[in-house]
C-alpha cells in the first residue's frame, strides 16, 4: 500500500515556476539571462533610432519635400519605368525633369524680382517718393499735423539711419538664406533620386515594420498619397492664381513692381485667413491717401470678392475626392504646421492629421470586430 502511494506521488506532475508564482528573480541565471539580453537589445536599438532621428532632424525639410515630390512624381516615374526599365535610368530621368520644373520657374521669377526690386529702389532714391509724400501731406492737413507731432517725439532721421543699417543686415540675411535654400534644394534632389529608385524596397520595409495588416497598410499608403496630392496641388494652384490676379490688379492700377508684389501675394496666400490681403490692403490704403478713391475701392472690391473668394472656390475643386476632412481641423493643421515646422508644415500638418484620423478609424474598426466576435 505504501509503495503504491509513493509511486503515485512520484508520478504526479511537478509544479512549475508559473504555478507557484515564481518571478524572473527566482529563476536560475541561465534562464533569466536571455530575457535581460533581449530587453537590453531592444533598449539599445531604440536608443540608436532616437539618435539617428536626432542627427537627421536638421535635414527634415529636404527629406520631407523629397518624399512629397516622390509621391507627386510617382505616375511620371511609372511611365519612365515602362520606357527605361526598372532602375537608375528611370529615376535619373524623372529626378532631372522634376529639378528643372522646380528650378527654372524659380530662377526666372527670382531674376525678374531682382530687376523690379532694383527699379523700386531707384524710384525711391530719385526723389519721386518724397515728392508724392509731400503732395499727400499738402492734400491732407490732418495727416500732416499727426506726422509733425510724431516727428517732434521721434527722431525720424536717426530712425531712418537705423533702418538703412538694418537693411544691410537684412540683405546679408537674405543672401545667407538663399545659400541655405540652394543647399537644401540640392540635398532634396539627391534624396529624391533614391526615393524613386528604391520606392518598392522602401515601401516593403515600411510594410514589414508597421504593426498593421496588409489591407490596413495599403489604406494608410493611399491616404498618404491622396493627402500629399491634395495639399500640394491645392495650395500651389490657389497660390499661383491669387498671385497672378494680384499682380494683374497692381499692373492695371499702375502700382509699382506688380510682378514683385504678385509673387509676394502668391507666397503669403498659403497663410490662412489674411494671406494675400496683407499686400493689397496697404496698397488700397496708399491709393486712398493719394486721393485715388475709385482705384482704392476697385482694388478693395477685387481683393475681397475675387482674390479672397477664389480660395474657397478652387481649393475644394482641386482636392475633391482626395482629402475627406473638415475645413476647421485642416485649417488648424496648416496654421499649426506653419508655426511649428515652417514651410514644411504646409504638407506635414495636414498629412499628420489625415494619418491620425485614419489610424483612429482602424482602431475603431478593430474594436467593433472584437465586440462582434464577443
């Protein structure tokens, strides 16, 4: 009897560490060491990724614009691949075409802007501006009294001297910014070539590391492409049209440097709410102070009705079917992106919003499926 009990007790399964609530500290060193090594390996890898992101952060703008141009030029690249085959030849052809399409218009406009800026500076130095200012003060005695009271309290000559010295600093800053922009442009073109050539490999790597299913990953890539296309084409199209309309209005009203101010309006039109109004509103006030009330009213009406409303009419037509977000979150994303990231925020702000919206929708679909299975 006792031998049978001993055999039964020996045949019972031994209790494991999990049954007794044993922790990693209770395990032998040979069992806990792989877990410690795994944790250390993950921590080291995450540290390396963080350091790489820190090193690449100064080049965020060229990388972002290279990614943007790669998405926009994807249809052209697919055509080039059918003609030249997959590889460096197709990527080099598309990169050269994109570089020329981006560089040539900017070079022509910049050259014309330099000429008009020189003409404007010569007009200011010729004394014509002073003559017009004196005529304005003669026509408006109240304005002359206000200006005289200000001149008593403020040393205008010293202020003009400070502005003149500051203008030299501004010019040096513009030159440095131009050199930095040209360097960033070259880096962007260099990265664009590899984004195009290795597009399939980059997408496969992202697909492998994203914690999503293949249909979810495909949907995320589609949202990214649609948002980039909508943002680039919508913003660029509206900016060009608003700048062209503003320049034509300045030319029609015989205002100085219409191409210069048209280009400035095109750049400022990306700003929500005011945009191009930051240029044509002071011009309308200038016309009113000159006594050209009809021209001032005409410019104000044209700016409010045509230049201001063209954004609300054209942008929805351009982005129709590509971006499915409410106007208020998009407005906040663009404005916040500009404040935080500069010019890159025009694309990155709406893109982050669209990707976050899509990820939240995927999460809700997974929760709904889990509830249905339960």
